């Protein structure tokens, strides 16, 4: 099955971004992709001067105009979508960083609220966001069972392993990876490692421009980079072959060879 990966520079205007997103959805469908994946913060770009209250004021519910418009486009183009948005929370000055999966009929079939907030390297997402409290179980799509992660989650191998054990064949991680010293090296290494250690595909659409590094990636179950979008805005395509997942896990049975009977014996 063919998957489309979008890399773009989000504007601070969500209506402008929405038009761009709908255009990409139409293009992906015209190229016979069955799923189109977008980066984190696709709703709009926020800078450090934006207050938590302002961000919360611009956020929406899952039934709001932003996701509903994308759902309508998914239905019209008969394509599945993975994306993200700023979701309203019960706190007036905090939002959830939430990803979603939409099926070909335009129905939201899965959502995931980012668990690991980026409180590192001088950033504090927790000043504006509420952390999610659970990992969403893998969801079946036409390209395989998808396990949902978001950006900083990639640095925590426990999460990807939990998703793989639960049946994920593909990890999809909408991201907005901030530029910085060794950051691209970390990004590439972590995405390859998550794929290798779990014997699965990793699809990681990333923001480019503003403060973000681009380099949207797709890695196969054996660690081969199938797509690296470098610094260009646009769309890339990959073929997802679940037989590769099956064969890789057969010859390199890391999930089966785990020793969960002894790991918990270590006491600190």
C-alpha cells in the first residue's frame, strides 16, 4: 500500500494551514495513496511570545472546524489521514497535543494525547499543555496496524515497545523536531532504532522551517531509510509492505526473545 508523507512550514494562521492541508490530501489521493500523514503542530505555528491562554483560545475540540474540515476532505478523496491539532482541555490555559486517525469515510477512528511533553533543552511544553495519561491501542488501517506517538515520545523506547507488543506494525509519529546541536543526528538515529528494535515501519512526518529541522523520515523494519525529505516542503511517497514486518520479526525475533521474567528483578 502507498502512504504519503507531508512536510511543510506551518503558518501562524490555522485557516491558511487548513487550505494547505486539504490541498495535500487531494494531491495524495490523486497519486493513489491510501493514507496521508502530516506533522505535529500542523494546525498553526506558535512562538514563545504566545501565552498559554492565547493558545487555549485558539484550540478546538475534536468536533471543531479544523478536524471536521479534514474529515470531510478525507471522505471526498477516499483516503485515510493521520494528523494532529491543539485540543481544548478542561483547563482554560492549557491544551492537549492530540493526534488523530481518520478513515476513508471521514470518521475519526482513533485519537492520542501526547504523553511525554517536551520539557528539555530549554523548552517547557508543560507551561502550555496537559500531558496525556494513556497509550492508545493500535488501530487497524489499510496499510497495517498503526501505533500512535508524537515527536518527543520517540525518545522513550518503553512506549514504542509497548505499542509493538500490542500489535503495531507501523509506528506513526507526527513531529515538530526543533533544530539544535546534534538534533538531526538524534532524530535519524532514534527513528532508525525504534524501527530496528521493534521490527516495524516508522513514519515520522516533521515540520520544516521556523525552528524545526525537517528531515521527515520513513524507516523500514530492518532500519533502512526509505524516505528522507531533507529540507524541502512537499510530499513524499513510500510503499508499505507488511510482509517485510513479518519476515523481519521471523529472522530477528526481538519481541519473542525478550526476557520479561527477569527484567523486573533488578532493584535500585
